């Protein structure tokens, strides 16, 4: 989220001057070795004396008059690995951090609300944010300054600059951070101020203008540089098509976007999964991290778009994506060890993500094909050149490590080029693909074996849609549904991580409640499973646990001061939990007095934040439009 209402000369503007502008052994931390987070375990041998996040660290910081340096990231993140190698394993950086700060490592998927708040601070003060995110937090719990990925010398300069400022005027900087936190909270509250009726009525026009302005009608997606799928925005466009409210440019834009994402490099055309984003606007240079929540959302988008536009190829792509999840992200007993309890029928869930780096530390090493590996894998194939042409592995390579398979020549083009009939081409492509997959399976690809409750809710929604097209997905959907019902059996004890003892699993966030309720609702709607009661109970608990006078909190107890509630949470890479909760609550008003009362008392007037960032609230705006 960006904050267009931040003005120069403010406290936040002063704090922004502290931010660094960046283009983007003995076991030192034995307590990390048993962490549920592979990301934290990754840092167990760093010379930096990392602590896992604990609110009690603020007491320690006050006692020692040392700020925290909270470093947030996730296991599959490429630049998180790079910064560890360049900086966090460096003795000079470790000396700086250990002496002048209390270093804290955070897995953004375990401490999601804390990470989101620090991202909001970084965007407000530096203009952009990402991971790894490194934020200096005062002993009072207020963010002072931060930096994302930085090369070793730049990060050292950042740390030295902040240390010098703190030593010269500690009290003034602590006070500055407090006032900056207050200002950010106040600006966020102003974003909640309701619009006039006339401005609220113009929100659909504001939304379509903003989307069309950023839509790339040549290569698909939004923006003209780094490209993310932005699945919630694509879903909003599809829903607008279904209700007849989409502008005329939307069908062609969706066609271009889904075609380009599916064949130009963002998708692993061999295995079937999608990478998180591309550095280039043509989707051709992805960073190779694979997130479960992305697979769930994009599978839904392709399946629903295939239904809407009668595109069987998109439906097949969505099903292929879920086949990839079942095959390559399913967890087995040896992945989780003894700490994880299996769900019904031994089901252990799906990994949170697959790493961008292979077991040799090479980005994309599991997916890229050096010439010698390609020749070896296809050595027994009668038409290796045909296979290479189909997967676009001819000519110069984009990546130093070799070719990235992508959509190349079509079956019809290959039939003409190699003087074969199309059926023979398809057979040769199939056998070539199998040979490449077999060879690739010998490579090491680390993965994050955390089992995220909310991501499984998103996955269940996609499996509900997939089962309508192919009964093979019925079993997978039932397994996910049964385990979610097991952990949701007591809505008051919903965890953020499934399959772990309750003391290790973490307290569920607002996202977890919303996504699990949505998944159960979608499965029940498609299969008449009788799970509506469980979904309603989750919604009731969400209203009771997360609601305060300002809106919904992201966590039951905010980990830092200044983390205010919001009436309408944004959706950028994942769905807005409040939009889901509001829509489901309205659907079930007559089935729960608790939901009915809560909904009738909720202030549904859209605020300045919705108007200022309409894409982030696209489905909310469409819902308002439907209700009018």
C-alpha cells in the first residue's frame, strides 16, 4: 500500500531521510535449530546473534537501550539468500549488529501482521519495500528507519549511519520514531474517513481508470517493469465480466495476460507451477520462488477464465497447475519428522513454497538447462531438436545457467517443419517432456515445509472448481477439506500453521480465518458437503476476535504499537480478508444472529484509502456496486 497523502516536511519525511536508497563454525544461534520455520533455521550458523521474534524483546531493548534490527524474509526468497551470504555471514556486519542492535529474524509467513506493518512503514518512508526487509525499531516499539536488500558495503554504511545518529542523539531519534508512528497511524485513520455519497458512487469509474492506466495491453499484466500476476486484481476483472460490469477492454486484456503468463517464462512449462514474479515486463526473467498461495489463486483464475471464455486450454492449464501442487508440493512423513501430526488418512498438507535457489545455492538451478544437461536428457530421444523447438530452447540463452523452457513453436508449426503429422508431433513432445522431467527430478530443490492454514483455504477454493472439471481432484479436495475441518473444529483455536502441536502452530491471523472460511464455503457450494456451519462459526469468531472500534485487526493482539485496525484491508498479492468476510457475512445473514448484528452495525462507507488505491480494493468496489 502506498500513501499518497504523506506530505514533505512531515515526521515521516524526516524518517525517510534515514533510509538507504538501494537498487534492489560454531553454531551461533542454537535456539533457531528447532524452529518451525526453515527460514529461521537457515540462519542458525550466522555469526549474527539472531533472536526469534518475541514481544518480550522490547523489554530487553529498554533495559539495554539498544534498538531492535528486525529482519523479515522467507525461505524461498532469492534476495533473502543473497543478503545472508553477503551480509549476515559477514563478520564485520555481525559485529555491528551484535554490538549496537538486538538482531531479530522474522519469517513473514509466521509473523504476517508484524511483517505487513513494517512493510507499510518502509513504503511510507522510503517509497517502496520488499524482502529481505530490515527495519530498526526503537525500544518503545516504533519503527525508525529501514532498508531492503543491500549489498554488503551499502548495508554496513546504513548500519554505521544509524549507529552514529543514535550515539549522538539517542533520545531525539527515539522521540522522532514515536512521532513518526503516530503520524503514520493518523494518516491511516484519515484513509478510513468516509467519502461523500457522490465520490463513493464514482468508485467504479476510478477503479477502471486506474486499472486501464496501468494495464500493459502488449504483454499483459500491470505496470511496465517488474511484473507480478496480482491474482486478486485478475479475479476482480473476471468477476466484473460475470456480472456484466467490466469495460470493453477487459476481455482482450485478460486474453493477453493469461496467454503471456502461461507461456513466456513466469510458468514452469515442464512442471506446471508458476513463479512469483518476473524482473522484466515480458514475463521472461522470473525469480524462481514458487508459493503455494500463488498456485491456488492462479489455478482458480485460469479455470474460471476458461469457463467464462470457453477456453479449454486455460482450463487444462489450471488443472495442470494443481497437478503440479499435488506432485511437487505434497509433504511426506520424512519432510516434517515427528513434530507434525498427520491429518485424516495420513494427509500432511502441502509445502508453503519451493526455494528460488537449488541445493547448490544457484538461482533457478533446478529449472534451467545447460547445453550439456539438455543433450544428456534427450540423448535417447529420436527428435531432440523437435523437443527443443517446442520448449523454446534454441539459439542464445537468457540466463547464464542455460535455457528456461517456455512455449516455443506450436504443434502445427513443428509438423510442417519436421514433415510429420500433428499426432506424431504430440507423441514426440510428450516423450521428450517426460525425459526432461525425469532428468530434472535428480536435481535438488529445497522447499519450505511449513503448512500454512490460510494457503490451504485458498487451495480448497481452487480444488472445488477443479473437481467440477476432473474427478481426480475430488480426493485432494476432500483431504484438504477434512484437515481444515479438523483444525477448524474449535474456531477459537484455529492455528496459522497446520499439523503442529498447538504451542508451536501460532495463533491464526485474520487472513487465516477468512481464507479457510472461504475455502469451506466454496467446497460446500460445489459439493454440498454440509460444511457451511463450520464456515459460519469461523466468521463469527473472526468478528468477535479481530473487530474493534476502528475496524479489523490483522492479529488478535498487535505486536507493536501503532498497528491500527482497518475497515477495509487491501488486496495486492492475496485476497483482502475483510472483503471476503463482509461478502460471506452478507450471504449468511439469516443463518446467524451474530453475523447479522455485526454486519448491521459495521460502517460500510468506503473511505479515502479505498479511493486512493482502488486496485487494492477492486473486489470491494465491485461488491459495493452489486449492492447498490
